[in-house]
C-alpha cells in the first residue's frame, strides 16, 4: 500500500477550513505523525514485473514465449515474479517456476564490484512463496523442512552429479550483502558439477571482466544489465521434485560512453558434464540466442525495445582480458557498427524526470 501526500495542498486546505493558524499547525503535525507510523508494504513475491523493473534495461523485461509477454506473466499461479529482497533492500529480480522449482531467469543491474570476497554459504528461501503475508525478506533456510513451492537443500543432497548452481552469480553482485542475497534457492538450479565449475564458470568470469572494463555509462560509472536463465528439461528431476534444466543461457547489454556505442553478447550451454577440462563456451550474438530459445509461434527477446546490437559480440575484446578465463579470439571488436547517439546511457536518459521527482518528493511522503 502506498500513501502519497503533498504537504503544501494540505496546509492550504486546512487554512481555509481552520481560521486559527495554531490549530491548523497542530492538525498538520498529527497528520504527519500518522504518516510516519508503519504501513503495509508490497509483497516481494509480486503480481507484476514492474514492482522491481529497475533491474531490466530501460525497465523492460524479456519476452519469454508462453510465459512472459509484453510485461505480462501469463500463468500467475505457476510463474512468480520475486523482487529478491535481503535486509529490506531489493537486490535483483527472479521469475520463478513453482512447479519445476527453478528460476525461469534472474535479471540484474551490474555495477562496480566493491567486495570481491565470496560470502560464507548460508542458503535462504522465499517465505512469500508459501504464505502471501509472510516476511517480505528472504530468510535462512529452516532445517529439516520441505516446502511445496520451492526447492530446499535436501533436494540437492545425496547426489554426486549436480551442484547448486547460481543463476545470478554472487561474483557479479556489488557488496557483501548483495552477494549474500544470491544464496537463495529461488536463484538456484541443479547444474552439472564440471559444467558449473568449468566452462560456465569461465564464461561468468570472462563476462564480468568485459562488463567491468567496458560497460561505462555517460556518468563515468560502471553499469550493465544482464539476464540469465534456464530451460527446463522434459522429465528429468532431482529428488523427484526439482527440474534439472537441459540448457542454461546468459546475456548482457550495456553502453560504452567512451566509444559512444552499445555492446552485447550471449552464451548458452547444455547442462551436462564438460567433455574436456579446458572447455570454453562459444560467444554468441543476441540474435543467435533468441533463435535458440524462440518457439514455433512466438519470439524470444532478451532486451526488447532497446539499442542492444543483435548481430555482434564482444569477443574481439578477449585478447585484452588478462587473467579472465576468456576463450582465445583473433577477431577485433566492431564498435563503430554499434554506435548510437540517440540514447547515451540508461542512467542518464531520464535526468529531468528524476530531478522533478526529487523536487516533488521533498514535499511528499511515500
């Protein structure tokens, strides 16, 4: 629930109704005290992706055929948008499949990594998947308890093949608390161990290096947007409860203010053990990923309505990435083909709107 008020119109109204200025002031004072009392907050398992769309490029979610189209979740009993909230702050967003008990995808805004240390592992769950009026924050996983609508740690035990694989990786999160928030089982899939620690892990490290070096918005700050997801298998499950996805996929897009160009790349890999110790995933274009994930009658779009290039990749930068586990590449980046002066950066595209809001909210309480 939101309470929106403007103090100036309130004072004006009270002055008209109450001739005594002292009485008018007292009424305003009591009203403001009322506004400061705790009010109900929106559930973090939400009905619409728009509740935390700041984690999407241009606040526009992907188009996932039959699941999420034009910002609308089709089967809301099965697919649940989660504004992943840890210590009262939203950290990233996940669209979660409660039937398969795995994410469809997690989306995030990549900024400067301020703490590179991996936190102590403490698995968490989303209480509002089980009870709508529960705590909006993710909570530590209760011991020896199974939940109907999400996976638990015991689902992953007693198997020697699959890790608890992050969709949004903790290494991409900025602060220590951001990293801790990624250890929720609603951000996890069963992932083949050697795939997770091998080619997929190398891809994550390489992509992070590229984003850190080249994703620079018009304010000179690190900023990129990513969407990472899983394609469920037909009938493979872990512990007869959790779907083992057949494919994992990843995409990012960002603006490079130095080159005045947008850049993007994508990857995917079969969720099977790596056949070699030094395997690298092939870097793909967004169009190739979209062709891979589209259905016969509906398109998949990872960054719809944006300037993200569909037919180029960042693989030409790989020779410059030292100690980043990038695959060898002899091609050179073609940033000139990506140039777009119409939109300089996501953060800078709406300064007037935000400045207006700041002026307005000076006199308002939300």
